[in-house]
C-alpha cells in the first residue's frame, strides 16, 4: 500500500484475512495466475497444518477449500487492475499500473 500511495495510484483494499474471500474469486485468481502463485506453501500457516491436511491438497478444489478455511495461506498482496493480476510485490510489475489519484 505504501508503494501505491507514494505513486499516487488509487486502490481499494480488501483484507481477506478479516473480511474473508469468495470461492469464485479464488477460482478466478487460480485460472488467471495459477495455483502455485496463489497458494503460498511457504507460509507459516501451511507449515503448521498437520501433514494429513497438507496431503489433501492434490488439486485446485482441495486447495481452494484449505484457502477458505485458512486464508493466511493465500499469497499477499494480490492486485487486480481490470484484466491484470499481480501476485506478490514486484515493483516492475506495479509500474505497469496506470490509475492515478485525481
């Protein structure tokens, strides 16, 4: 958010950790960016899940169910700008955004 403010880009913030996330949103993100980008297996939440739960994640539907139950596993931040989806902070990708605050 600091980078967006500094570069005077308008945005709306959705905190899916507190506000939740829709299954259809996750499905769309996975279709656009791929499961590997959206599902954060490096997160503390993932590492703390029992191995029996981790083993259940063998397809996108199972991964979505885990993300709905443990939304800290979703990679952050995710920026949507029309058709563009940027997962994680990448300054070069952020520089492609054009939506100046008036």
